[in-house]
């Protein structure tokens, strides 16, 4: 059953960066989906977690997905890099 569990491998502040990561994973054959609060994209909000978009993959692909994301050292978000994500928080 663990292979069906989704794992967050990246969290972005806004849809654009998350879509880029999802596309990169898809091009490597890794299925991914985006999880986000619906109010953020509707109103264009990117503050207080409303614009947070989590890129999730099946647990079996998590290690490969993280390695693929990490191989490009150019930050996709602000100059500070990706949004910190607490893996212990509920998804």
C-alpha cells in the first residue's frame, strides 16, 4: 500500500515553479501531481501559505524525484531557493 502513498518532494510559492518541477519529473517518467489550496490560484494570492503548491509523487518515486530536482543548482523561486517544507506536517 505504501507505493500508493503520495510524498511531497518540493514546495513552491506559486503555481509557475511547481508546474516547471512537475514537467521536469514527467519528462523523466515520474508521475506527479500538484496539491494546493484552491483560493491561492483563484485570487492570485501567494502569502501566508495560500500560494504554497506542493509537488507530490508516489512514494516509490520519491528518492528519484528529489535527486532529479536537486541536480539543477539554479533556484527556481526567489534567490533564496525553494520554499521550506515541513515533511512532518499533514498533506
